[in-house]
């Protein structure tokens, strides 16, 4: 029997449908519009000032609520997946960090086995984002420098086999030895090659694009900046429209003015909202682990002892509110950056990223203040805000 969501506005087919309805049965959307006459088992009605959007997709998320992908246990991934629905994320890429070969192998094998075997109401793990270890030692950020390796297609193939072919994205530095060869290898397999943790130049960006790179990891962070005589990785990322650019929109990683600059240059059709969150998300001020390093968390900022920013504690619903506050982006733009673009990059737009009949019943409802009030994940109501909270 089907469930109907009605009363609010729905963003479907790139337009708002006011005071309409959405009907889902089991895990699929079976109707969207105004006069759906399916056999309805339950109706949930919202005020006309509320908005229904596709669920958000986080392509770069390490952990949440005390757990991390590198814990390499089903329980850890389940904890993360259960936490993410409370911020409007209905699917994600489980993201690793530069670590020892055995640690990475355990993490990718665990995530690969978990995919397709999750509990109802959890954000769906779409695949694995391998962040490192094929990066530049000059732009490590919070990646442990002692585990950085030269790009190695054979090692990647070994990990891809262990994961059950579930690695969907790799962050790497194109200017390092073997970098371009690995980018070409990834592109040939349909894996997103994302330029990141790199000290390359704009010429390296061009070479990476020619090799098959389609994305840039956390724009501004972990990369050579712009100079008026050499655009750097940052300049190349902003200049070349072929590249999607991830953005951590927490106001700490990138200031409001630079977020606005990037938005004006790239536009919503080439930006992807990510959180890059670590295990401290959802938890209190304290000291937490990231890749074997102590991370100090206070006032929404996570840093190493050196002061280097180490991931984030950003939630996706905060990200969408921030991007609209920092720029002139609309909710339609948020859908593009938070749902459509990542669905396209992850190769799942046939079933996620928009509200259409036949697609997964992954959607969220926001109130008149754009605060999250409901998350439905593959047809299960995974989060519902209690009245008065």
C-alpha cells in the first residue's frame, strides 16, 4: 500500500509544483503531481509553506556520531548511515583517508560487503570514495604524510577487487609520479578521478582533464592557490567548466566571500555540496581520532594540534542553508548541487537525484525556514522532527 505526501510544494522536473502530492509505494516513487488516485494506506500532510526536495547525496563523508569509515566494521557504517538521515542525506560515498595499505584494504572490503545489505531507514552507501593515498606530500592537510604512496594502478585494481568494484571516486594529485596514468585508468573504468591534495599548476589541471579527470576535491582546500602569473590548481578548477568542484560550505574551510566567488564562477551546475565530516559530527566538544591523529573539536571547527583544519563537523542541512546565505543560490540550485550533480557523478541519476516516477523514494521536507522536518530514505520514514523542537 502506498503513502502520500501532500500539501507542500514539490521540486520535480526542474520546477515547483505547489500544493501537489507525491506517492510512494515500498521503495519507489509511483506518482507525483496533483490528482494521484493510487490505493493510499497513509497520508502525511504538510503546510503549503513547506517544500519537498530530493534527498541529498554526500560524496565526501568520513564519519559521524563517533564512527568512521576506517573503523572497518559494519557497525561503524551503520552508525554513520543512521546519523546522516537526520541531516537530510539519503545516500553517500563512504570515504577513506590516507593510511597503511592493510587499513585501507580492511575499510574498502568492509564497505563493499555492506553495500546492498543495509537496514531500512539508513542512508544508502552508493560506493567508496578513496581519498588518498596517491596525493602530494606538500599538500597533505590532515592526511597522514607517512602513508602517502605513488599512484599505482595495480594497487588500485587490488583494492577495487577487494571492494567488489564499489570504489566510485578517487582523490589524487595529477602532478605526482603515475598520477596521469592512474587518472586515465580510473576514467576507463567509469570511476570519478578527482583532483585533490595537490600542488600542481593550471597546466596539470589541463593534463588531468585530458586524461579523464572530471572533479576537484574540496575546492580551495588542499591545493595550490591562485597567483596572477600562474592560476594554480584553484585557478584551473574555477576556469575549466568540465570540472565539478566539491565545496565544504561551513564558513570555516572557505570564507563566505570566497564561497560566493566560486559560486559566481562555477554556477550551481558545476558545484557539489559535501560535508567532509569526521567522527566528531553529532558529538560534543572534545578530542577525536582521524586517521590515527588527534583532532580537537570546538565551536564547529575540527583541527589538528598544529592548527590544520581536519575534516569538518558540518551537517548537510546546515550546508544548504549556508550556501543560500552566502550566495544568491535558490533551493532549486541546492537541489542541483546537493542531489542532481552528485547523482550524475556517482552514476545513479537513473534512480536518485530527482523526484520522478520510478526513482527511489529518497526525499526530504523543509519548513518555511528551510529547516529539515522529514527524511524518507528508500521508502522508509527515517527522520521526522517532533513538534515543538
